[in-house]
C-alpha cells in the first residue's frame, strides 16, 4: 500500500473567520496566508522523512479551507523543496480551465521533476463551478471534451486543430512535450463516465470520501471496463482519498469521532444556491450525490488505534482494490498544524511500517 498525505495549505481558520462561501477577501491575513503556503514545504519534507510516497494537492477557490487555487504552482514549489517524494495534483478542475494550459503545466512539471509528478484530472463539485461562472449542467460534457483534448495534446506528434462544442483551437502543439513514461495519470470521480474514460485510455482511477462498499461499486465497474478494453489495472491504478481519525486507542478515536463537528464549515451563501441547481446526467455508480457546500463535513473512513487502523486499511485494499491511500488526519481548516504534525508522526511510526506490504 502506498500512502499519500493530502496537503491543503493549513490556513489558521478561527472562530472569527466567516463561515459562508465565498469568504470575503478582507478576512484574509496576508502574513498568515504566506506562512501557511510556505509551510507546505516543511510538511512535505516531514512526511517524506516519515516514508510517505506522495504529497497530494487539490484545486479549491474562494475560501481558506483548501488554500491551493493553483495546484501547478503549489507543485512547482514542493518539487523544489523536497528530494524524491512524488507530488500528486489531484487535481486541477478541468471543465473550468483551459485544457491546453493544463496539459502544458503537467508536461512542464514532469520535465522539471521526471518521475515525480502524478496527474489527476478532476471534474470538481458544483460549488466550484460558481468560481468561474460555469453552468453546472454543462460540467459533465465540458469535462469529457477537455480530457479528450488533454490526452490528444499529450499524444499527437503533429500540430492539430480542435473545434469542439466548448473548446476551439486553431493550432495545438504543446511544448515541452510529454515525457515517455509520465506523468502517471488518474481520472478522478465515482461516475460511470469516469470509469469509462479511464479504462478506454488505460489510465488510473481515483475515488474519494465514500464508504468502502460505495467506492467498490465504482472501482469494480472500472475494472470491468478495463477488461473489456483489453487490459488489467493493478493496485497502483486505484487511489482512495479518505479522512482518518488515529489515536493511541480505539476508545480515544471513537470519542474523537463523537466530538467531531457536524456542521458544514463553509456553506454556500443563500444568494448563490440557485446557481447549484441544474440537471446533471452523470451516471453515479457509487450512488452518492454532489455536495452543495464547500468542504462540508465529509465521512470518516478510518477510525481507531493503530491496530484497528491497519485492519481497516487492509479491508479497504481488499474491498476497493486501492493500492494508494490519500489521507487527511485532521479536517482542513479545523485545527492548527501542531496537532496535525503529531498525528502524522504517530501514523508514520505506528501504522506506516505495518501497511507497506498490504
């Protein structure tokens, strides 16, 4: 089992921080935000020494909860501050951006740090579309077209034109070119469309924040489609992002779970909620619904002392088939870094050596 640490920027959200998304810019402390972002390097070096395989980044807008609106910028900072750990962009939200830009950013990062960049292409959640005025009902079709364009930009040796429904380019010929063996690429989501695309292009699949059984429905569908396309994915082709409560004993972990906040920390402003209501034709294999708030209280997939956590990870491997576990040991935007670092150190000492062979 490979282990990834989900880095969110760790801005110190306090009681005075507005809790409605979008969070007003005047609430941002420039000193604190610089400290938080520069601190990503310290945390990346820390988990690298602990033996983690990846540091993961995600795109998020208009709030301090996840302080990485540009995963590519964050990744460039981290690869220059670490030695060998992989930096996983899980990932840029492709329907809201320029797909050629996304393709170029990944090839540039891979050229700067060969073999150390992991690519995850993400549709995103409905609240994120409001950041760039995207109609939620168009997100599935825009994502599919953008991902097809990115793949062609990486693989087509000659300049080409693209006249799609959502994206039009007279000439595409990206430099730097894609490295022969990189970047390692995943399509992120639980829908049948994600499984279809990943299987067709022989890419990995990333699922997140669902139950083992729900995520297994998506990954089973993906593996079935891979077989139909003539190949078999390995454990490293499936990533599972999840929250974890790790304590010294099961009782302490269960108590922490009972005390966990139950209110979404950044609900969408009521004046914007109408923008989230749209027809969505996604075939959601996992049976889950998109969340109508930013970074809401997501489920805890792993909870316990070291022994129980190890067994839960073993179960996730068996049920979901994931060979990469991307974990958060504290909810983004809920505590300072000191408690999180203690949790990471405890995980690295008490759990990580026991799960490498799972």
